[in-house]
DNA sequence: AGTATAAACGAACGTTCGTTCGGTGTCAAA
DNA sequence: TTTGACACCGAACGAACGTTCGTTTATACT
C-alpha cells in the first residue's frame, strides 16, 4: 500500500464527504478512489476502518469519524506547525459544531455590535453562541433584557440585586430600574476573518 | 398536522442526527417518530423535505440541511431573542464547520497562550483557525516563525521588510534578525466558556 | 349518528446495498 | 522459472432499502 495513494484517497473521501455531507456507497467509492470494482473499494475502506478514519456503526452503517470530518488540533502556538504529514497521526480531530454546540435545540448564534465587551475579547462583528436553557452563573457573559432593552454583558450581583457590567471601563454598570431578564448564557464566541 | 408533534419529531430527528451523524433509515424512523409503519415515516419526511429540513440528493439519498444540523442565527443583540418558536422560520441556519473551515485539508486549530493579541480579541486559551495554504495579506493575523520561534502576530511591512506586531502595546514590534516565515493565516477564532 | 379529511397502518414491489469469493495481473524474492 | 504477496477485477448473493398502494383508524364537523 503506497502512502501517497493512501493520502490521496483519504483526501478524495474527505472532499466527497464535505461536498455531500455523507459517505459514498461502495459503488460511488469506485469513482472516488479511481478503481473499477466495488470489492477494491471495499478492501480499501477496511484499511480506513482500521485507522479509525471511518467507522462501522452498530447497525453496520459506514460513518465518518472526527478524524475525517474534524479539524486537526495542535497544542500551542509556540510549538509551531507540524511540517506536513509527519506526525499528524497523534493529532486530535474535533468538529467545531460538536465542540461548541452541545444542545442544538436550545442554542442560537447572535451577531454582536458595539464594543462594550471588547475587554472580554468579544468584538463588534463577532458571533456569540447562546444557550437559552442554561443556568446563568454570576460573572458569566449573558444576553439580557434590562428595562426592555437587549444587551450583552457580564451578569453581576450586589447583595440580592442582579445587575449588568460591561467589559469596557468607559461603560457604567447597569442597574435595572424595573426588570432584568436573562435570555441566555454565552457559551462561546466565534470570529471570522475574511 | 399538529405543530407540537411536528416540532417534537423534528427534535427527535435532530437528536438522532447528532448522536449518529447520519439520518435514520425509514425503518429506524418508525422508532424515532413513534409510528408503526415505514410509510407513515415516509410521509412525514416528505413534509420535512418541503420545509427544507432534510433534502433528497441527486442520487436519491436523504441528507440533512443546515436547517437541521446548523445553529440558528439571529441578527443582532439589540434585537433581542425571539420569544420561542414564533418567527424561527425566517432565521438562517449555519454550521460552524461550514462557516469557519472552507479548506479542511489545509486547516488547523491552534491553541493560543499569552496575551500579546488581546487587543485583537484573541485571548489566552482561545483557539485560532489557521489556513496554511492561504496567501497572507499585510495586516492579517498570522502564525509565523521568526528567528526559529513560533508566534501569533499581525503581519506588517516596512518598506520591503516584513515584521510582526502584537495587538498589545506593551509588546514591541518584532523585526527578524535572520528569518521570518509565515506558517499560516488565521481565518477565525473560537472561544469556549465552560 | 353520519360523513369528510387526514394520519397511520401493513403488505408488497423492484432496486441497490454491502459483502463474498474465485480469478487475473504485476512485481520481487527465491 | 517458480513462488508468494499484493492490489484489483467481475460476477454473484441475500438482505435491507426506499417507495407505492389500498385499507384502516382517528379526529373534526355537520
């Protein structure tokens, strides 16, 4: 088994998966791999199964593992980037969806405008991941409605009273005149550079 | 068709999809939906297809759409959260993977340590999404090797010479003594609150 | 009670799936 | 030249798939 061919076919499989959001059938795999028989594809997939790039579910279906659909994670910036395909074997692979969204039904993304949370690393234009069913802890970043206005702030407590605090000294603390309602807890932040 | 039932079954389908990373067969759908016949499941799926929650691929396979596996996106914080399931119809649904990782083969996640980029909203503990094949533009955040040390900085230019700049005034600009090599361009940032 | 409408049932269908197996070609060591 | 290993081919198999269709049940309205 040539290593180059192995990598090429794995990338072909990944590319198919990203395009179609599913693994090909063995019949389709003949085209993906560039072989003429299903059995050749079948045998090749067995190697991928050994290497945990794909997996057989309990019901016998072929499913992708994070090794295929996830992004490779490196330890730290200081360690640099691995040279090419050398030591990729020992890298973790994760899916951002799986990592950041645990309760898809209760989770929203919210676009942030304004710089009131910039010292918390939440910039204007970022998206925050909001879980609306999670219990808000004091000190957490929350999406809250204070006196009928929605905003993104730290949830704070003074005595028994809750209030909101920006992560930017130029904004004052917000004490509710009438009502403070937490709409959701920020569980993550994502930013995209174009 | 009851709306409650519809939502319940959609959540059951979503839950199955998140657990198994694939859509169930019609036979399995009978269990997911709580019906006794495949045909009942089949008819129900047709409604989901109409609503673009799932889709039939050109080859006739059932595939999930971002409406199922993605997270709902709201416009802005100021607009508040939608009340429950009211106007969810008009919300976009996106997958964080699809949004942030366009070239999975060339993309890595890198854990950040240090506060040299905090004014750019990149905090210690964040993960940056790095594309190693993308052309680095001046002013972009890059992962670079400067005199054999890896770091995360802005890529800057003075005359013909490239150098690195932190997003934190207390760090000086870094001019390479010997070598400056860009290892990848930061295309995104993700942070997770626990 | 009677009727209309929608939802679910259950059996049946042709198709295509994953898998197996025996055979062919190729290269290298013996 | 033989032998073995390896990758692939091609035909074949039963099993499971998606889909159809006529019937039955449940719900709502008259």
